C-alpha cells in the first residue's frame, strides 16, 4: 500500500480550505469495538453551509464516526468541537439539542405510525397531550417551503422510499437541525429521485444548513459536494479535499481503496450458444395476491448475460422466485435446457444446473448462526462427496473443500469453523457467490450481486459473473444499480409493473433510455411526446 | 327479565378482573413486553389485598397495598426482561411459579392451614341512585362494586393516554421500532420498565378485586387462569383499550353463562361447561390471529449496539 504517498497528499490539501465559519471539528477521534479498531485518530472539519462528503468503502468507519458524533457510540478517544465549543455528546437527544440531525441509511421510522406522529416522536417541545393538528400545520408549511410535500396523516408504510427519506430530512429540520448527516442517502433511490434529493440539498445549503454526505458513490460526490474527507480502514486518507481540485473519479477511488482501480469491468463480445432458459407468457401474483408479473417472455442463451433493470418492486423479485420455484406462477411456461421447470420445487429446479445468488444474503443466501463449512454444504449435503453411504456428512472432505473455496473466492475468514454471521458483508457475499459458482451452473441467477459491497468486492464479483458467462453459463442478472446492469449485460430487459417494457442491446443502452422505460414510458410514446 | 338482569350483572362483575389486568398489560404489550407472568401478578395482588384488608380493616387500603406489593413483584420481571434483557416467556413463567409457591406459603404462614377464613372488609355493591332504577339494565349496570365502575370508566381514559398523549406515542413507538426511538433521544429501557411497573399496578388491583370483590377471602390458585385470559384479551382486543373491553366482556359472559347452563341441566357434563370460557378464548384467538396491531418488536429485547 502507498501509505507514505497518501500522507504527503493530505498535507498538501490541508492548506487549501473553503473559506467560511467552522461548524464542526472532530479531533483525533478513535473508536474501538472490543479488539476491532473502527476509527483511529480521525480528524474532520466541516464549514458552515457546505456539503462535506465523507467517502470510504464499506467498513471504512464512516457510519461509526457519524454515530459517535450523533451520540449513539461513545468515542474511545478524541474531542469534538461544535461551533467552536468543546462538546461531549452522550445521547442522540443531546445531539439533536445542539442542532445535529441524522438521516440513517436504514430509515428510523415507524411504519405503523402516521408521518406526523413520526415527526413529533420524542420531540422535546411536545405537550403532555399531543396537538397533532398544530404540528401537522407547522410540518406542512415546512414541507412546502422545501418542496417536499408529504401528507402528514399518511401512515409511513404507505409512503414510497423516496418520500420516507424526505420525511426523515423533514423530521430533522422540524427539530431545527443545522448540521444534517445523510448516511448513504442515494442507495435506495431511482436516478430521478437522486436528482430530486440533490435539488433539496442545494436548497438546504442555500439557507445556511450544513450537510455531511456519506457515500461510496464517486459520481455523486463529484456532483453535489464541496469538499471531501476520505476514510480508509478507519483512518483519514484525505482530509477536507476541495472537490473542484479533484480531476476525476479515478483519483477519488484511489484514495478510497489505496491502490489504482479500474472502474470499468472488462468484457469481451458475447458468443451466445443454444437456449438455456426459456420463459414464455409467465404471470404470477405477489404475497399480497396482487398481479406482480404479467405475461413475461424472454430467452437466455448459453454464454450471454441478460440484465433485468427496473425500480425495486416492479416484479423482479417475483420473477426470480418463480424461476427458482419459491412462488408458483399462475400461468406460463419455464423451460431450463428444454426441461419443463414451472412450479417445481426449488430442489428439483436446482438439480437442472441452476445457481441462485439471492437478493438478500442474510435472509435467503446463508444461515448467519451456522459456520462457513455448514453454509457451504447447504445445497449438496445429501450427495457425494459431501455425504457418504448412510447419509453421514464427510466433514474432513467438507473442511478441505471449504478451505479451497474460501481461498479461491477470496473469503477472508479466521477459519471454516467461523460463524457466517461474523463475516463482513463483502465476505458473506463472496461466500454465497463462491458456493453458487462452485457448482458450475448452466443457468446463473444473480440478484443484486453487489448490494452493499465496496468497490473491490463489487469488481471482483462482477468479473466472476463475466467469467461464468465466458465459461458458457446463461446469466440472469437482476439489479437496481443501473451502472451494473449496463456494464455487465449483453442484453437488457426493463420491468415495469410486472411487464417487460422493452429489450435493449448493451451497445444501445444509456441512462436516459433505460430511465424512461423504468418509469413506464415506452419508446414510441417517448418519441411521440 | 330477572334472568337477563342477573346475567348482565354477573357478566360485568366477572369481566372486571380481566378488564383491569388487561388495561394494564395492553400498555406493556404495546411497549413490546409480553408478560405471561400476569397470572402470578394477580395472584400476588389477591393475597396482598386480603392481608392488607385483614390488618388495616379497610378494603381500600388493602387494595392500595395489593397494588404496591404487585409493583414490587413485577419489578423483578422488569429487571430481568428490560434491563438484563432475558427471555420474556421464560421469566414470565418463572414469575408464575414463584407467585404460586409464595402465595401458598405466605397464606399458610399468616392465616394457618386449616382454620376457617376470618372475615375481612370487602367491596360491597354501590348503588347509583336514579340510574339503578332504570328497568332491566339499571340494576345490572348501576348496582356494582366500585372497581367495576372504575374499570369501565378507565377504558376511554386509557384510550386517550395511548393515542393522544406524548407518553402514549412514545409507548407505541418503543414497541414498534426501539432503535428508531433511540435515535430521537427516547430511553427505550425507561419507557419499557415504567410500562411494566404500571401493568403491575392494575394487575394488583385486578387480583385484589378477585379476592375481595368476587370472593371474600384468598384461596390457593384463586386466579385459576384469569391472568392468562387477560393476556389473551389483549390479543383478542387487538391491543386497544376499547378492544380489550370488548374481549373482557366476551370472557365475562362466558363465565356468567357457566352456572346458568349447569342450572338448566341439559345433560352436558359439568367439566365441559367449566371449559367454556377457555374454549371461547381459544376460538376467539384463532379468529383474530390475522388482523393485528401487534407491535413489530413484541417480545424482542432491545440491545444497544
């Protein structure tokens, strides 16, 4: 690693600060969890009215640092100065009183309560008897002022993800927050919603609010932020770097990862073979008995990647569940290598050479309370060489195989007896990917394969998926990350409300065309309009 | 007519212990605590009330002592479940066993094993003038012991507290998403612990009413499932005070029906009739299992990272 070089560049940028009054200064903050160092001697200085990016990979210590600032964690060492005064923040309540607001990555809202109840929850200005009507009026005025209209009487569970985020921002503003921490705010938004959020951020800073913007998405930082502090392995890799001085995303990526990164996944031209997966007129209902898939038909050939784009919740999840036998289809046909596979059990389907990297590794991909080797035999425990005659597991072979798999797929772990739940998210995902690819599938179904992973792990998993294609697997790639779908897929279908809006070849794909299809606007309509 | 009046009167009176106890635990349930130990709390309240009344000579003082002792008792449950974050079902069951043994021992130590019970001050019916003169329902509704009136009067008040006050909002939020409450500066531990203590106040009252309103002394196992019925009433009543009142009345009616079926001697074995309230409970719970205000974090301890 080029630790030394980094130190030099840090010193260079320290001199060049955006002029303005300092609102927050964190000095030499450290935070340990048992033996693990999450933050070490971190310095962060934020100036009033700026958008300050806190950049780093998953596990670099961004959220920990902000949770220290917000009073959720007690720092092991270090000092915090707010508006020039030294403060010790022991609880979120105290942070709120100082004027610090935080929008967490996983929204801290209560779905069963109304929007306004969520806003006033825990607010110190509440009377003994709540006057929700008055609060709703204040809230509505404020939401109009910032162009984030939300019906205060709606239950939160009825709000879209974008609206919930706006509600979180308004909740902080309702408490007169001056410094607003946004933790990975764009992770759950569509491209259009991201634009919307950026407009809101611009308006907030115009009114003198200060934003700390936590992200690992480089383009967003280049677009919206004024300065940038980079964390790597819990330490500062660059402090207060003015974004206008940054030449390109690659430079930021290098600071973040500590080595040169290639942001583009290399991929040769596809050489499609015979049809592996044939989906014909498939319809299905979701768990609320509503139509989730409507007359969906497509094919994937060996050696090709078909990407499925779309805003989350437009039938992607149901499509994958029908293909893997987790929910029944109400109509249609699914053939895998010519064999009828509709409404068969998952086990029967997997036997036709299907591998599945599920959308939620914690819930569907692995068992957190089991160790690595147990997780690795989940699919094939009942056959040779995993188990011998009489159905006893052959642990010595499994151990050896697990170790091989961990080293081949770069799963960093103290040993194969480690609980899967103790691994970092990236290593968990590599474990799942490794187990699934190890079976050399004819059909690989990969759903959000890089969700929540850092650049390194993402690139690694993406290149593995491309390798599978080159080996001759048919790949169905479902992702809400447009860049991922556009980079990897040979062809892209867009799902909107359970229907295929269109099929686009990779060479013709751009954000605009896909974005329109994702919003349910077909090509000819767009041209006509 | 006489039959209807006495049936209604019995229904209200028999619904009261369930109603009182469940108006307490509906609050702790909303905060995310499932207190299977309600049975034990009522048992403690029943004995403490009798002892209080015996020594002070006043049923009111006896009831206050019952509340106080039950709060002390339930604070053990609160300490283990909310502060130590132990499993609520295990601790609740333990509390029931503890209460069963403790009340038997204390009762025999104080009153002796075989003597006939001394007479104590108990709740008498309190006739409300004019209203009690209304035909049929008058004597049924307005000639009851004071705790019956209090229990039913408290239903709208409890509803107001739960849905209109700051405390009620915190309480409901803590049961749904404790972490979110933490981030807006609410102490989850404090809210949950206070909710548990509060449920002890009402469970103690309910127990005291069983031993000094329905009966006039303490007998071993006097609650006989009443606490479990109160837990069931909260679920059946969909976690609202009004719903809890409805389900308590259903259970009360089942209890009131029992001796009347027996008296009609329709050839049904007595044991089956005794099962009736419990059978109704099971059927009722099966019917409502799907629609629910059940808090998302029900029975899940909140552990800060």
